[in-house]
């Protein structure tokens, strides 16, 4: 069951409308790192999570993301409420589509479900969510830097802050199941190469915790162990057919 309260979760008050900036805001409405992507991603992920606490967390954050989508939509609507000739010239997307939010990003590309990351595994999904929150936070920071309106910046600052909160929640959820810093997940154990690190970019090689013992075995000069691949066999290949005909002529 869903219900909707018409009051916004946080205030949205644009002082000076700027249709061009409204175009930038579309990135967080219909873009890859936008609120629609996050809301649907977390909501769908919750359907397969057995852990009741993590499932509840995903659903709570998903609904908050829908609230944030509403806030971004209201920001876009307020920034495009006065579309004079100058504003339309600066923001041609709104000349074609009309004012207000649309399922487009700042470049005019349509939103797509390809943006959503969900894979039926709670560890994989939570890690993807941390990345998603980082991407959204980066976008909000770029928007704040490009904005002159104080009311808009206050709203964007709140949205940026919530991305940090959500990332922290996802990290705590991973930690609660012992998977915050464990790279392994799933049910099939890795093979014997799991600790090997190959030095494959020659030059000023740098050692660090990502390639040092006891977690890793560093191979300074790795050598190929697979041998030469077998030559291809393709019955439809022109050269293969020619060899076949030549062999038949010899036999005759």
C-alpha cells in the first residue's frame, strides 16, 4: 500500500528562476545518478532480501528517495516557471517539452532502467548502492557549485547530505553481516589464484596494502601459463574451404 502526503519532506524555495539551471537539475530527475534511479533500485532490491532489518532499511530509503525526486521536480518546476525568450534560448529542452520536470537528463537523453543496479544478492546490491550514493553526491556538489540562488543551494545541500547518510547506512548494513571489507560474496569459493597480484603495468611500480603480504602474493614479473591458443576451426571460412577442395583434387 502506498500513500502520498502533499507536504514536501523538506522546503523548496527558488528565489530567482533560471531555466538553464533547470536543465542541469534534470540530471537528478531523469539521469543515471538521479533520485528516480535510486528509488526504484532500492525498492526492487528489497524484494529479494531475507534479512528483515536490511529489507526494511532499503524500503525506508527508497521511499525517502521518492520524496527527494519530488523535491527535485519542484525545483525544476520553479526554475522553469518564467520561460521568456532568453530562458528558452538557454534551455531548449523546455521549449520542446514545456516547463517542469521530464524523464530526461541534462543532455536530453531519456531515463532508462539500464541505470538500475540490482542482482538478487544483498552484498552485491549494498555495494552497488554505496557507489550510487557517491555518484549522486558528486552530482549534487557540481550543481551547488553551478548555482547562484541561495534557496536552491539550501535544498541541494540537504539532498547532498542525505546521500552521505544513506551511504553510511549501507556500509553499516554490510558490516552487520560481516561483508564491509570482505571481497568474497556468494556460495562458490574462489580458486587458488585469489591472492595473486600481477605487476602488469611496467614503469614506476608502487607497492602498497593492495599488493603486499599477507593478503596478496605479488608477482613482479608474471609469465603466461596458458600456452598458445588452438587455431580456429571454421567450416564456413574461405581459406578452410579452399584447403578442403585442394585435398579432394589430390585424392582424385
